[in-house]
């Protein structure tokens, strides 16, 4: 099911505080059957967006479409969505089976496959769905347990199974991995990807963790202060950030940001001409990803770095240092074959790629 948001705006107002523009004029088209990661720092409007799609929040402006139908005025229970929260929200006194079955018990309009009549599920039909869904998320052997007898990862699988039981048109996941430890988080995110592939259900996955979003999403939507910054395949956003915010938000270790100045079309770093051909004048921020440094004297763009320390991290070496005659801290990652250079105090690095941003607006200039 394709999901489209048109000029969606949510403002929270209260008597005491200034109104909060949680989401501003958001336009987004989420293709049917894809997994989309909604990504941004805490408070940027991710959950608010998700809850508007779910029908739990009413937008102040804008419309929400599932396929061709406008669902903006339709209550959550009739939208055909499955919702999974960070804290699982399982019923503690119910068994796993009862938890997954619960939403099915309230269905009154199941279309009988033989007669076409609308009716409730029979007990046997519910049992079959529960088993099939539990098997999909790999918990069919845990159906008789209570939530407190499960690990965090297993509880989150139960929550996902419960959300999938009614065969939702859209699956919405709000930071579903945040309560899991690092190992389980990795495992469960791969599991979510697999489940999404197997079911083909259009899925919107909210997270503040860029690595999580990048690793499983077909598309990512990067948000800041309620405003969509960039929408694209994860690698494309990483390789081509539209602005300084996006460049800084993606990547671990983070991108290096160095102050520069453009005068008469020439970009100066460390007081030396670094690049040319600019229409812009004035202060800029130059972004260089740690892996875009190399030891290659032939490259046209060079930078002298005073190395403070060197970490050997298996396959790679990580240099930490400062740009010569500057306080800009840098992190540089090169292949460990270049370890001999690690002994030198000042290393001249060739720069394979860099981005240039307007220092005032953050807009990408190059
Ligand atoms: P995220 O999920 O990206 O962390 P949210 O969508 O929860 O962000 O919140 C976006 C902004 O809206 C924040 O500034 C938050 O404080 C505010 N906000 C969220 N929910 C409410 C609410 N029910 N009442 C008032 N302000 C809210
Ligand atoms: Mg949130």
C-alpha cells in the first residue's frame, strides 16, 4: 500500500508554552512494499509523523493517503495499520498466544472466503493465524509463556507478531529496538528486514540511530526540527548530503568539519589555496569523511595534519589529529597497510572527496 503525505503539519499548543511546530508541511511518498526509515535527532518530529499516519494524532493541516483513499479523517482502528512501540506494550497477564490473538478477537468484518459474508473469526481461524504469525517471527515455541518469561528481543517479536496478525496494510514501528542490548538490536533489526521482505508490507521505521536506519531501509527520510531534509536511498544520502545537517548526522565516525574561506572564487584552508571555481564568497564549512583521506601526494587536494595519536583497529588505522596551525580536530581512517606513516608527527594527506557548505545556512555549495 502506497502512503502519501501532503503538506502535513502538526502544531502542539498549550496555554503555558509557545506553540511547537512538531511537523512542518511534510510532503512524502512512500512506495508500496518498501521499508522506509524515518531518521533524525530526538524531538525532530518522527513519532508525531508516525502517529499522524496511524491516526492517533490529527494533523492541523494536510492530508494522508493510503493508495488513492484519503484516510485523514478515518479513525486508527479502521486504517489497517499495525503499530509497534519501543516499550513493546504487551498485556502482562496474557500469554503470548492471547497477546497476538487479542486484536483478532475484535474483528467483526472478516470476509468469509466461501460465502463472502462479514463475520467474526472462528476460534480455529484465530489459532491458525496466531501460529502462522508466531512462526514468521520465530516465536511459535513460546506461545504459552507470559511476557515476563521472555527476553526483550522475544517480547519485541511478540509485539511485531501482534501488529502483523491482522495483515495490516501499513506497519509502523516507533524506535522498536531502543530497549534491546547491542547484540539483540543487531539481530532483531535483521529480523525486521526479513519479516518485511517476506510479508511485503509497506513499513515505516522510526529511529534516531543513523546506522540502524541506513542498514535496513530501502529509503531514508532525514528530518530536523519538523522539516524533511532529504529523502533517498541510504547510500545516496551518505554520498551526497544536501546540507551540513545531513552530512553531520550520517556516518560513524562523524564527518570532519573544517572552517574555510572563499575569496575571489578560491577556497582557502589553513590559509592555503585548496580548491577553486566558486561563485560564493565568504565563510564556509568543508566536510571530509574520515575515509576520504588518503596518503597520495599526487592528489590535487592536500592537507597537513599534526597527528595526536593513532589507533590500530584491525583492518584500518585511525589517526586522530589537528589540521596544522589550527584547532580543528580530525579523525582519519586509512588502510593499515599505510602503518609506516603513523610514526610521523605531521602527515600530508590527499583528500579524495569533500563537500563544501555555506557556513551561515548550511546549504551545500559543492
Ligand atoms: P521524535 O519522535 O522525533 O523524538 P516527537 O515527534 O515526539 O519527536 O516530538 C516532536 C516535537 O513535538 C518535540 O518538540 C516534542 O516535545 C513535541 N511534542 C510531541 N508530542 C507532544 C505533545 N503531545 N504535546 C506537546 N508537545 C509535543
Ligand atoms: Mg519519538
